[in-house]
């Protein structure tokens, strides 16, 4: 069995992670106390990917999860919440003071050494009780100090000590329209160099896109972070369904990465989920492979604020759940590629991977998830670069980072790294446009 360890970092990362565990516990029939319900025993073999079974005493399933934060508030909330008794108590790791929304404090502070050592030791312990760990799944946001700085520090060490493991972050990008931290562009750009250099694939999303989905697609008047995290959990659940239930294609993180990443640094994916309907409309809606596919490629359903029509799809991975015909899926994908031929790279053969998991999601009898590697993601990078330069050229707020040990050369390298990734995405897309013409 190829197990996956989940690492939740920072307030946002832990809230995302809690929703994900709530989601898959429901699908696998695991209670908040780690017990398996009768109706789920036919899927027991797939539990080993994300859960391990205790030895001795009553049978109990414990998530392969580590929860990390630099201050205790978010973790205390989980401890005292419905899922508090699900996780191993030793896998809650927190400091007493936060990172003050500063990458430098989350990366350079001397007080981080004991926390980093504890995180790495806990990961080693989790790996030791696995048959074969295929990778580490990380949830975090790069706008704050812990999600950017501490995550970068941990990723750097993980890539050194566990080089054979796939690192797969689910990353929330800062959104200018929904932001309460003025230095988010600094934090995000500084963190992205590590996501570029040290990880194999990164699934990107932002709160602005999630908020728009809640208000425009789900018709929620006042969406909460819990509502947005539920959408993230649905995508994470759909993405990992082929890993959690047997008999599916793309059954490992490495296979997904191999099919999706055609160039090492161009491994940033956007995602979408279907069906997305308001509660009132759900009773009058029917899901078909064709309808779900149209929703997946609709820019309004993307979890990142980009316009996919302005870019080129390098590769896509479409994962259906439920009783779907593989022949119908193949025909629908061929029709999509023929109708939007100019939006797909022509020199990558079979660049839409598809798979079917017969086990339906908890929300719908037939659903689908899309992971897309598209040049349109450079729009997100360009926005971050512009905001970064505007402040950096005027030395705005630089003193907070300078006090924590972030040198100007570090800023320059991070900006150069992100600019290189963005221009590479745009350059490959431009070559494709010329070839298509």
C-alpha cells in the first residue's frame, strides 16, 4: 500500500485540513472517534492510504496527519472540536507565538529549531509505520507568515531528507480583493521559490475565486471560510479518490505528477469541481458526463482567479466519480479538444488524462474533478509580481523583513525565480500559438 502523510501548516492550512479529514472520514465511514461503521467495511482496504490501524485493544483508525502552527489558537480549536479525538495527540505541534504575518519570522527565527526538529521527527515516526510512503500532502496559505515562512523551511528540509517522496502542496494564494495583510505579496513571492524548487506539483487556489463560486454558483449570501474550505475539501477528495479506492487509474501521486508535469518547474495546477449548484437548484438538476465536463472547463468554476481562455492547456487530469461510462468520457474529452483545439498544446499527445472511481462522492452520485496545468496561471504570477515590485521599489515595509534576517539578495532571487516561471509559461504558450497558426 502506498501511504500518504498529510501535513497541515498554519491557521488556514489546519482549517483546510480539518475539512478534508471530515470529508474523507464521511466517505470511508470513519467516526470522529476513529471507529469504522458497518456500511463502510467493504472499503476497508483503501483506508491504509490515509489511516493507520492501532495495535492491541479496540480497533481504531488514526489519520496519518500532522498539525503544525506557531501559535496554539487554531490547534486548540481543533482539539476541542468534533475531530479532536480523531488525531494522535502527539501529532499536534505548536509554538506559543505566531509569525506576525512575516515570512522572515516564520523562516529565520531561532525559536523555530525545536519546532522544526519535532515536525521532522514526527514525520519520521509516521513513515516508519508505513509499508511504503508515496508522498507528503501539504495544506497551507502563502499570504501569512507561518504558511509561507515555516512551510518553506519544512519543505526545504523534507526535500533533503526524504528526496524520494512526492511533495504535493495544496496552496491558497493571496487575493488583493479579499486580504487583511498588506505584506502578502512579499510572503507569497518569497515562499513560491521553494514551491518551485523543492516540490513536484502544487495545486493552487485563492479566496477570491472561492468566494465568487460561493456567491455566484452556490448562491450563498454571506459565505464563510468554512463554506470555502468545503469546496477545497471536495476538490481534494476528488483528486485523491483514485488513491483511496482500489481499481482506478492515476493511483499514485507519482503517476499523476508524471502525466501532468512536462517541465520540472511548470508544476502549478489550477482545479475545479462539478457539479456546483445552489441547494434550491440541486433538486432540479441532473448530472451527466457532458454537463460535468462543461462545468469543469468553465472559468467560473476554477478555484484560481484566472481566465483559462487566455492561456493554453499543457496537460489536464479529469477524475470522475460514480457510475460513468469510460466510452462516454473518452468521447466527451475528444469533443472538448476538437471544439477548443486552439486552447490545447498540440505537441503533447493524450494530454487529457481521465480516470473513473466507481465510489461516488459524499455530495453527489456523479461528480468530477479537474486538475489543469495551464499557461493561464501566469496571470496569477504576474499580479503577484506587480504588487511585489510596487512595494519593493518604494522600500515599503521592508524593515520588518530586514529585522528578521531577510536580505535584499533574497528578495531579488525570489522575484527572479517567479518571473522566470511566469515567463516560461507564457513563452511555451506563445510557441504553441505560432505552431497552431
